[in-house]
C-alpha cells in the first residue's frame, strides 16, 4: 500500500509530477533500508540523506522505525538549503506526524487532513523557498 | 498516600490523554450521535465525580466552603491542579454570585485532538461537566455545568460555566446515574 498519506508542493501546479518522483524514490528508500545487515539495521539512522539526484531535483529521504517514509523534493537550483536544515525539516515532520497519530479521530492509513500538520508544512515550505 | 511529582505527571499524561481519546471515539462508534455521546460522557463523569470527591477531600484537607466563591477557588486552584495539572482562572461572576466561569488556557484531555467535520456537535470534554456535578452533589450542592466555549470547536479559549442551583438536603441518598 504505497499511496501517500500526505503530499504538498509549492507551487501547487505540477503536483502530479511530484507524485511520480516521490513514488520512484520509494524504491531507493527500500534499497537503502534493506541493504544493511541485521546488526547495522538496529543502528540505522532515520535520516537517509540524498536519495538520488535528477536533472531538476534533489530528493531526500527519512524512514522511521515504524517504516513510515518521508520524502522531501527540492529544486536543484536551491543551493542554500544545507544538510542540517533538511534534517531539521524531517525532524519537524516526524514530530508533527506523531501528533497526528495521537489524534484519536485519526485512523492510521487514512490521508492526513490535520490543520496543525498543514500549518507546520506551510511554515516549513515558506522558510525553505 | 500517592505523591504526584511533576515528573510522574508528565509520564502519565500522554497515556491519560490517549485513553480518554479512545473512550470518546469508541462512544462515537457505539452511539453514532454526538448529543448522545455528550450525555454518556457526562454520565460517566458523574459516576467518577461522586467517588473522586472522597479522594479529593482526603488528599487536599480543604474544609467546608462558606460560599460559592470559595468553592470556585477550591475547584480551580486545588482540584484542577491536583487532577489535571492546570489552574483555570475564575471569572465572569453573575451579579447574584451564583454563576461563574472557569477559563482553561490548556486542557490535557484535548492534547493532539482535532475534531473531524462530522462531529461538530461533540462536546469532547463533557466528562469534566459530569465530574464537577457529581463531586459537588456529594457535598450537598446541586450545580449545572456546561461548556460555554471550546477550543476544539474553534473558540480561542475553553470556558466552563458553573451555576449554583440549590443546596441538597443531607438525607437524600445520591446514587449512580
């Protein structure tokens, strides 16, 4: 079941192309998390770093220990976003996601429709662009 | 006697919040009607309140309140602090002194909660109304308790309105609802 629980892009037109990029990046994520031996898997870092470069984009990945995957796609021309800023974005996403899960009205697996989550993502995207 | 250190309060509160959330959503599934869920939560709260008052009186050793203003202060500064770790402010007294508001800046029951659109009539924290009503009944006070504002429903604060109805005669037995 690999449909995204949440997808947002700025600007909003051309969102479909991001669906495709994100979907193909899932294969790279799977590769990265299954490619380590059992001992290393226990210490695996959540942040996966740059998944793969394309002509237009840089794609970053992050996977929780519960196998929830976060993907951030950034325009290649954006050279000002540093690695530690991407890490911090993933941490914020992870924390917001945890809050969504704690909403008793949210059913795991449903698309995320939380206003709080939307607002964290909006703020992050404004800061990054 | 139990001691509620601030550390144990933090470790307990997520489980408490999630447990209450599970209770409310289960009631929503069982009754499929917000008004009915509100009623059930209030009833449960009442059953908690008639028992909780004993624990409260034993642990807080507050004496008998002389008037409703004292009751309000004890509820806000002692009871809410003891059980929910928050201290609402007491305001909006009616001219007759028989009605006041508790304003909660934060409410641990609703941490992380977002009401979906199809539950616009749900008063999520209705349990609290019942608790207050049941507890006060055991000290011979009949009160009416309702939510006047609710942050979950878009208001800026959560406001509980409490109204003194009458003194209850001591020989009337109070039972479960």
